[in-house]
C-alpha cells in the first residue's frame, strides 16, 4: 500500500482490535503490526518529502545560468 493515510487508518484499526483481545499473544501481535504500519507510513511520507525537495532544488539550480 502506498498511501500513508490508509496505513495509519489500518494501524488504528489494529490498535482498536488489540485492545479487545483477551489473549496477550494476539494483543502483542496486533500492536506490533500497528507499529509496523505506522513506520511504513512515516517512511513513505519521508520519501515523498525528499522527492519534492529534490525536484524543487533541481528546478532552482537548472534555472541558474552559468557564466560564460
């Protein structure tokens, strides 16, 4: 999945159902899954921000004329 918002929604869903679990093993697994989803969402956001920054910097440096 490539949508950080959807990943965070899914993480929230896992947390909600972890709280409802009566089994500590299931609770732990769901919380770990939620943490993994949050980490993936953060990574996607970071990569997206870097790409935007690189595109901006590239557009700025390509518009600067080199002296002859």
